[in-house]
């Protein structure tokens, strides 16, 4: 049993590389919308809620949409390893550009982070998948462990960068995120030899798939069915991220304006709530990884896990409806922080059922010659979801919050029910891959 669950050494390199990259991304994201809506007198940009939400949604959506170009660059150009390295350098440059106070530096810094993340994000996930042979039962568990690294960075980023931004200076927070990315690059270069098997495996798979086959027509049919399954996953993942990513927009504003920012007399910046989600993942990810392996052949299929993800996302917003009603009941009532903590716990069960499994299933279903591009297209679901989340946040000041949260809950719960009905047909498209 111990031999079966031991993972390739390269997983630790990618674990820590991604951890530091996510430290930089989520550390900055934790206070981005708060910086935009903060008055100029307090060092912010003084944007209106609707304008800040639009910029936030466009930025976070573009970060994920750029993954398409990053995957294509890796597949047809410089390869996965170099794409991740170059992307990390550009990300660091973007964060340090944001450390300057001029408005042009703000937009330039965001653009650089978009480009860099587009190069890094799909290709580091592709490298993780390439650490495992086809049919390796450890793959889903490996992605769950990798996902824990993502959230370890996402946990400490808001705590450190968010505190520096809100309690010291916004631009010191931006610079702190840049330092995190430099640490990630250092880890990546040092661990290069551990990744060599994955890099060579990708090259070998491309060569094999490029060779002619006597069963070419059958292979093409199977490939298109699998890609159709990826497309269906894409639609439902977009709806999930549309709810989940409101943590950095709608729920960030809710934390800042309607939630009590103290516990037992200890006060904290509102950006610290952005660490709660990641904290739950750190606790739950190893448990979920163990559960998937322990269940063996009884493990739920990928489409069933996606339905569970949407179900828990809907329940998390349904749970917040009473809190929103209490916050807007009049009298300036500030709701307790436990409302958001529990809501984030519920949605994180859903994220762990959907997100790492989504990464894993794309590496299983996509042809090797376009796996980077396919991973980029997959991350487009995050782009759509982030834009939806930013658009939804634009209603924060104009729509009653119980109504807003109720709409989000309704959309995700109905989507979960629809996907539950489609589980069997989707499994048929996947051709035996779970």
C-alpha cells in the first residue's frame, strides 16, 4: 500500500513552485478590490463599486483566459518547463510594477501578471499530470496534494501581503507579492532535475501521437468524444467559478462593510478572510486525497464529483442569505465572522470535489500534442467564472444582498441537478476514463 501511494519526487518541486506563485497571486487579489474602492485620501484609487468590480472581473478573467496562449506557446514553441520559468519572471515584474503609485503603473502591472500567469498556470498543471503514467490510480490524489500547495500559498498570501497593504501601505503589499513569486522561481530552478522525467514523457507522447495509425478513424472519433466531455465539464466549471470567485469580490466587500473584524478583542484586516478558504483546503485536501484512494473502484466518477462541487457552492450561498438579511436589517448591525468562515467551509468541500479533479481529467482526456492548449482552454472556465463574479459584484450596492446571494444559490443548485442527470451520458463520452 505504501508503494502504491508514494508520489514522484517532481511533485514536491511543483508543489512548492505553485505554492509561492499562488502566494503572490492571492496575496495581491485579497486587497485588490479594496485598494480600488478605498478613498484617495487613504492611498486608494477612489473608484466606485461598479467600476472596481468591472476592473476586478476583467483582470481575474483575463488571467485565466491568457492560459490559452500560454498552453499554445508551450505546445508549439518553448515547452512546458521554459513557459513556467518565463511566466514566473513576468509575474514578478508585474507585482513590482504595482508597487509604484502612478495609475499607469497599476494597469501595466496587472497586464504583466495576466501575461505571466497565462504562461505559467496551464503548464505547471500539465507537468504535474505528466509525472504519472496513463491509468495511474495516484493521479487524482497527486492533484489533490498539488492543490494543497496552491492553497498553502493562498492562505499565507492574504495574511502577510494583505496585512501589509491594509495596515502599512498598499504598495508594500504589492511588493510583498512580488517577493513571493521570486521565491517560487528559485524553488523551480533548483528542482529542475526532478522534473526531467515529466518533460521527456511529454516529448515522447507527442512523437507517438504524431505517428500514423491503422485505426486513425477510430482514434479520432474517441478523441472528439473525449473533447466533447471536456467541453461539458467546461460549462459547469464556469458556473461553479462564477459563484466561488465572488470570495474575492462580492464577499470581500461583504466582509469589509458588514462583518465584525474582531475576535475576542483582537482586530484584523478584512483581507484576512481571503485566507479562510485556503485554510480549509489545507485541512481538507489530504483527507480528500486519502478518501479517493481508499474508495478504490467505488470512487465517484469525475462528472459526479463536479455535481457535488456545484451542490456545495449553492449551499454555501444559501447559508449566507440569513446573514445578509441581518446585515441589511437596519441599525448598522455587523454580522459575526463565523458566518463567512462556515460558508467558506461549505464551498471548499465543493472546490475540492471539482477543481483538482478538473485538472486531472483534462490531462487524462486531452491528446498529448495539444495538452497544453487544452489545459489553457480549461482555464478559460475560470476566466468566464471570474468575469461572472465581477459582474455579480457590480450589483453589491444596488441589489438587496439576500436577493443577490439567493440568485447565486439558485443558479448553482439547479446546475448541480442538471449535471446529476447527465452523469451517465458524460461517462459514455469519456470512454472508460473516470
